[in-house]
C-alpha cells in the first residue's frame, strides 16, 4: 500500500490526527448544518454570541469552536470565519478579532461586487 505524505496540510488538519479530534470536527459540522436549517440548535448552550453589536456568533463542541455570522437579506446564509480550539474559560480576544476582520473583508468584497449576491 502506498501512503502519501502531505507537507502542505492546513494547520487545522494537522491537529486532526486523533480520532477524538476528528469526532469534534464532525460534531461541529453537524451542528452547523442544524443551525443553517433551523436557525437554532437543539441544545442552546452549543451556540454563543461572541460580539453582539457585530453579529458574531460561535458554534461549539468540546474545545472546538467555529465563529460565524449571518448575511444576506434575499437569500440569508451563515458564513464560518475560521476554526480554533479553546484552551481557556473565555474565548481569546484574538479569535474574536480574527472573526470580525474576516467578516469585514467579506463585506468589503461583497460591496465591490466580487461575491455573488
């Protein structure tokens, strides 16, 4: 059997070497799908507001987190900004700032006509 070495794996994938971490990622994806279909989660504690004034939320599972925001009026959708593992009681401000920066760039691109609406 031939195995292939990936040297250009994203950091997030590099951390997914154990079955427990892979399970966390899959659970996050299921929760994202549930939120996108229903607009809420069956277990409300799995959804946090990171920045209420900017509309930045996060879906969580164990230590895994995916910040996201909602956009679009005619065809509303949710956009995940990035993923990270939380190692402290509070979400690091750097992760919140990163999510807000990605949202800001997305909004600038959509007003420039680079994204389909």
